[in-house]
């Protein structure tokens, strides 16, 4: 064995008086040291070779060598020690230094192992010690052992321990002489036994070359990040000239053991920032807001994905599901590029199209250009066309994904493979499965269909989105929708559920003014009415569909509902009739699974009613009338509601018998003075009833927060009787009625409002009696005296007539009436 020792001064000062000693183990023949260069000394007793007096300048190095024969037994260690001195400027030793190094060898064998081949995409380092391989790659190892000593080798074995990430493929062995080689496999442990006999042995100088092939397994432990290291360990054990050598020996075991490490590499495409899909026109937002497309528009899609792994991605399959509404024309591929390389159709990639499912498939072929190297970006640009009959309101959601790719090119040829396939169509549980990236588009949806209500009488007139109505009033709902240009609404239907509190009287449907469809309606037990129109059919872009629902406001609810604000079961002031409608249609012809519904705005119709009160006053401040006096009455009907209207008001008033023949002074309505021709008036002298009826157009309603005022007067007759008080007072009762609608508008369904009676009791003066006497009150009288009593009435005088007057006076016991006289121009008698 030839030993070479290199001694170098790595410091910045000169090494002086350096001694170098090489001490070798017992496995060497200490009597056979030769070729000591430069000249040195050796001692067989201590098994050392020594050089001394060496000087090394900073950075300088010196080489020392010698040859020595290996014996048949013993350790082959070699320990080298250097010592030296540090001198100052005066040449004085100021320090000592030393260094030693141990090198071991095994006697009688030279052992080597290397990686010789890993096919694409694998690779082997120049020294053969390390390499890279992907799943399915077959790694070729070569073990070379030279049993070079003289003498007998026994119990010779060569072992190769494959890591769990590899699986054994095959092996072969070659020897330099006729030596038997027996191979056994126990799992991933491969063993070759050399020699013949028992124990197996040979005596020749033998070279053995063993070739082992092992495949990288498709197991969960073999991954690219963090990269799996597959370390393969091989060693030999033997006995030489009676001495056993085992690979586990701490001194020389490393000399009969070799390891090779292969790092697992893989392609990897991740759903990262480079895994994208864009389009022109731009994709919609997640809620489908964006620029609408229409019939015959083209959409250019761009898909990108990057290989972020450590080896090429082969045989990539790209799949995009083109949505219904864009399948009438086959999509076209504009370009497929891998980084700066433009791939050729038919050579580097192929395209297939299934119009029934909308599946566009682009397959990258097994070419050099189509292999996606680590960090390269795949870009696919393709175009799809919106169908000429695309449905209105269609969602054209386009989902693309990398369906699969592999780690080996093409179809692996045995023993390569099976390769690892990433992704696949089975589902997200597959290793390397990539999700779909969606680009959304939409055709212009039908606008929210507009619903209005028109009240026949109630202001404001015309179509309203929120309105008011009075009891019994006819309402007309109009629900319109216009199909956008460039789209079609297939098999359109209409539905509505009108509210409790409304009676539906008719339904019509038109498309662009022409009647169509089959309208129907039926009232439900809860008072709502189901309205539908079927058979509208396919409605093309630009056409307008209008459904009209006619009905009248009810007086009562059929069931409890939220619209009954007053919770009394009666349709009355401030109750609400809520109502919305919907159109639906198929976005794909004859495909009910694509039916969508667009709801109208919800109408709020608020019930309004008048709030009437009746009052009556007179101008007689004290309420006592006198003969010949004129009494003026004022009757006021006030509508206190802010929206409700009182139609066709009728006022009646019965004038007392003594105050007949009234005279109308004025009539005003809503602040405007009316003429006699503006209303109807009648008076019955036999009953004293006055009647005012306001049904003339323009003068037939008491407006909100307004009044109807009637002023009339009567003359008090000169013979009015006195004492008309209490139950005999002059009382006249006024009453008023009005309606929710004018005459001729749903007369049977309108509501009547009645107020009254309102009265003003008037009285006439009461007659008083004045009584005097002579002698005066309190005077003393004697028997036989005459007392004169004077009764005067009325006293004082009044402006009323006393009829059938009776005057009674009770004379006390002790007096006798002697005479009675009656004066004042009246006749009478006394008893």
C-alpha cells in the first residue's frame, strides 16, 4: 500500500523544527517499509516512519510518502502526528503545536459502489455517489469488489440494503474468475454469497462486479417537498486467512461499506397565484356582476399554470367545460405555449371537443417542447362563441382545470414505471388534484319585472309602484318585462298570489300588444288568489310581456294576515295590500333544469278612508228665541283624514214644526261656495225635512282635511208659544252619510259612512207671575178688613204667546173671596 501525507502550514508564521510521525497498525508488515520520500527513518519496533527538522513558511506545503506491505491479519489504521515550534524574532521558542489524523483501511479488499444510470428525468452526479429520480424511475447501481490479498477468503458475502422507497427490479453479477455467486433476496435486503464448498471460499485474487436495478416506488413517503432521500447501503463481510472482517467494525468498517443517496424529484402544479383563468371580455365577479354578453359574442379565455416542482411535468391534460349557451360553435385553440416555446398543434398537443357535454380537452404530447420543466409556465389561449339562441339571464360559467399530468414521459417502457399520475378526474382525494378555476359570464338578465297599480278613482291617477285605494275601488295591476336583445326567454310563465282583501275580476296577457298565453285565477280559502299565465311560449329579445290583473278592494279580510294592520278582520284605514309577481323562463330551450325566476317589485297599496264628523250650531247665543226673530243654523261635515275621500255626501235636517220654511243662506264644499245648481236640495213642509245631496261631478266629494258647510235660517213666528223647554224644546236633528266611492263605481262594494245626529235645542221664554197685596205684606189686619191681591202675568212681558192660561191661587182659611176682576184685554172666568 502506498501512503501519501501532505503537510501544510495554514498560519501566518513560519513553522520551525517540525516533526512528522506516521504510526501504522498491526495489519502491516513492519519489516517491509520502502521508498520513504523524502528521506526519513522508520522503526519496526514501534511501527513508525518519522521525518524531522522540517521548516514550512506560511502557506507552504510538503509531501511525504512511503510503501508498506499488508499482512494477512490485523488493523490497517494509520495515525499521522505533526509537532513543531514557534520562534520569536530572536529565535527563541515561544510555543509548540501539534496535529494528528487517523486513516483506516481494511486488509485484503477494495470495495466501491456507484450509481451508473437513472433515465429521464433522473440524473446521476459526476462522482456516481448521488443522483435524482422520480417516481417509476429505475436506478442502476454497480458494486465492484476486488478481493486482492493472497491466501484464502471464506464466508464471503456482499449485501445491498435497499431503502423502503425503492423496489428491487433485477440484478446480475460478473467475476474475474470462476467463482460461484449465489443470490438471495429477503425483502429489500439483497445478498450475494461467493465461493464454493463449505464454508464457501476461494483462494484467487477475484474481482466481482454486481449490477442492481431498483425502481422508485409510488408511495406516500416518496415526495419532492421536503425531498425524500433514498439512501442505499452496500457492504461486504468475509474471513481472510482466518481473520474475520465485518462492516460494523469501527476502525475499518467504513472501508468495506458504501452508500449512495438518490433524491426524489417530482413535478408539481399548485393552485397558486399562477394557476389562473382570465378572459376578454373580463370574467364577472363572483356574484355575476360585470359586462353582459349576448348572442354571437366571442370570449377569449387564457389559462395559466406553473410547474413549481423539481422535475418536468409530462403528458399534461387540460379540461374546460364550456357552459350550455356556448356549445353551438366548437371552441378554437389560439395558442399553447410553455414559457417562450410555442407548441405545434397535432405534434406537441392535440385537441378534442364534445359538444354534448361541452368538454374541451387539450392533451400535451410526449415531445421535448411539451414537457413543462421546473418553474416553466403553461399558457393556453382559446376562444368560445355565445350561441345565437342563448337564453336571457343565462349564467355562462366556464370551469377549467389541469386534469392530470405525469412524472415520466409518454408510456413508460418496462422496467420503468408505473409512473405517478397527478390529479385525475376521480376527485379531489387524488394526489396532486387541482381544483377548477371558474370564469363567469352572463347574458343580460331580464330586469326586475316592473309591477304597477292603478286605482280607478283615488288620486294620484295612473300607474303607481306604491299607491292608495278606497274600499270597493277597482284596481288594475300591470306587470311588464322586456327580454333583452340578443337573448331568448324560453317557455315563459307568469305567477302571482294576490292578497287577501282583494277580489280578482280578470287577467290578460300580451306580448308586444298581442294577446297570448292562458290566464287563470282561483281564490284560496285564506282570501288570496292564485293567478297564473301558462303558454306564453318563447319570447325573443326586444319583446315586452305584459300581464294585467283586475280586481276590487274588499270590505273584509278572509283570514288573519300582516296586511290587517288594525287586526280587526275588516279592510279599513291604513291596512295594506302587499303584492308581488314573478316571471320565469328556461335559459336553455326545453330544459326545465335551467328555469330561473325574476320577481317583481312588491307593491304596497294602502287603504284610505274618510274620517267624518258632524256638527251643528245656531247664532242664538242664549238658545232662547223670541217672536219674529230669525235663527241661523250652520251644519258642518268635516273630513279629518289626510288621504281618505268622502263621496256623494247627503245631509238631512228636520226643522221643528214652529220653524218651518227654512231659507238657504250658503253652501260651501272644500272651501268653495256652491250655487244651487251644484247640488240637489229638497224640503218637505209636512215633515220639515231638508235634504242636501252632492252627487254632481266635481262637487261630489269632501276632500281630505276639508269641510262641507250648509248655512240656513228660519223665522220665529209671532205666535210662538212660551215655555218651549225641556222635552218641549225646539229640536232639529241633522244627519250625514257619504261613501268610499262615487255612485256608479262598484256601488255594491263601496262602504257607507254615517254620522249624526247633530242637534241644537232652542227654547222660548217662560212666563212669570207677579203677586202683590194691599195692605202690604206683613201688615196686621182685623176681622172684616179687605185684603186685595193682584196677580200680574207675564211679568215681566215676554216675546211669546201664552195659550189657554189658567191662574190658580189658594186663599188661606180665615179669608173669604168677595170679588175677582180680570183685566188686560183678555176674557176669562174664575171659580
